[in-house]
C-alpha cells in the first residue's frame, strides 16, 4: 500500500490527502451503516383526531422534529358519530392508530390500551411540572399512580349562555351569579299561555330527552354540592354520603338530583321545561329559552342556527361562591399500545405540551387553553374569557366505563321526573348498581 501511494503521490502533501481519504473510507465502512440507520430512519405515525382538521394539525406540528430520525405524521380527522366504532374496528383488525384522541371521560374505558408516561422516571416531565403548568383537573383525569395517560390541547367547561335582548327587555342587567339569584328571577323569565303551557322557558333543565349535556349538568350540580362522585381510589362512590347541615344530616347527591329535576316538575316554583319543547340548543337559538347551559364549542352551533341572535356567555351559577366548581370536558391525545414506537409517539405528545403549541392551537381552534400559561391570553378575547376563567376551578371524576355511567345518570333523572320515584331511592339504587357492575371489576 505504501509503495502504491509513493508511486501515485510525489509530494508529502499529496500523500497526506490520499491517507485522509483512506481513513475516511474505513470509518464509513465501520460506522456508516450505524449513522445511516440513526439519521436515515423514517417512522410513520398514524394519528386520529376529533374536531381538528388536517390543515390545522399540519400547521400545529410543522415544527415537530425527532432527533433519532425522520417522523412522518399521517393524520386523519375522524367523524365523531362513528369514532368509537372506527376505533374498535381498527383495534380488532390490527390497523389501530399510534396516537388517537379521546374524551377525558373515556380514559378509564381505554386505559388497558393506552401507553402512559412514567412521571417518576422522566426528569423533564414529572408530576411537579404537570401541577405547575396545568389546572388540577388534569391530575384528576389523566394521572394515576405516577403515570400520565394523555395530553390535551384544550379544556372546555360548561357556561351559561343568555339571550341579551330578552334580559335587556326585562330589565335584568346580566346573567345570575348564583342559583339562588336565578331561582328568584325565574318567574319573570318564564311565560305561560292561558292553559299554563310554557311559551318561553327560563332555562332547559330537568329532563334527559331534550336537554343537551344533561348528565354533565347533573354531575356539575353534584360537584358543586361538594361530593367527589367517585373517590380517589377509583373503586368506591361518593353519591349519597350524608353531611351535617344545621341540625340534620342531608345527602348532597339527593339535593343535586332534586334541584336538577325540579325544573321539569309541573306545580313547582322552578317548573320551566317539559318534553314538548325542542332540543335545548334549538330552543335557545330560536328564542324559546332565555338561558342555555353549554360548552364553548356550542357557540358556533348556535350562531349557525341563528346568526342574528344577540347573546352573551356568563359564568355558570354557583351554590357557594366560596367553593366554586365548574365542569370540565375535553379531548386528549393518548398513545396506543399498538404504536410502532412508544418513545417517538410520546415525543409528539411532549411537543404538544409546549406553550407555543398550545397558544397556536387556541388561535386556530377558538377554544380555551389547557395550560395555565394560556389563560392570560384570554383577557382580550370576549368569546373565551368566561371559559378560561372557569378552567382553574374545573372538576371531573373517574369513570371506568363512561357509557354505563351516563346511562345510570340518565336513568336517575328519568326515574325522578317520569316515574316519580324518590331521590333517595334512586341515588341508593344507582350507587349499588355502579358499585357492583363497574367499580369492583
């Protein structure tokens, strides 16, 4: 080799150059394949989402990168009406997405196919970071035994929509801050015809058939009454545990159920809603109801139905202003146990945790943020400010099977309003059913 180089290279400089090429070639032989595998690796992640268009997803993730190779994000916006069936079919057929979106109430049902992040082993993503950067409801919903099950981009809460024109005509300055205040003005808001039929409702409450978010609203009343609904052990319920009020024991669960159903009971002072009225959102949109309880995402639906409606959004009324509780509902991205690479999938979810990504999502979605840092950005946004203010006092509860839980809550309401069964009996039966069928599995 040296004789060959000596013949080709006539000067020391030429020999140095040739030897450099030879050494580089040897290095490429030994290490080139490894380097190519590391930096030339291409991983495609299939991502499913809800209410997030592909263009918005691409805009949101255009800065995402992975140091271990190239990641291609294959995103699909799914139809919410067929989403669960599509997801179950994909799981059965082996075509499940690497990352998919679910509602916070679904986490218990799908926990066995979710790959959570161990917050005790990740020095950059631990429980302290989650508590510092996210409102408390995230820990309640998405952290269990030191594991983080998902990352949301937004947190929606229930609020009180009101018909501004009607309140102005009635001389009412704004939406009520407490349920007592609402009860006091209800006779002024509600109008009846000569046959005592409701012409204009005050607020759609009391039933399940034509009240949007009925079980969420009942859950809100229970949380506002100070009960957890499901205890922190995720195995026992707190529906009918009595508390001392004055000189007597009362059940907050019974109180919440009684309050909700009073609005649909003829003969009570709160009667303002029945089954002959249209869907609650439609009733509000077309002036048949002064108030409507809904989420931020309902606003566009109302505007689409009646672009000329003059309405505003106020905070949800409270039973106790010193112990506020709001109700949270939101979608969260989770990593599937069918994912090709759990680490890469979780890297995308960690990317979603950046403040800049959250702020961008709030801008493109017109939904309230999930992070504490985004709440201040709502101050100049009249469409979001109420929902943003609700986030810090938002609550939720664990449901191992949200569908069964919703059915039990609907049945509780129907048994009181339609079958006239006592609240105590209904609550006790519901607790026994849930305890035996759900929480002891």
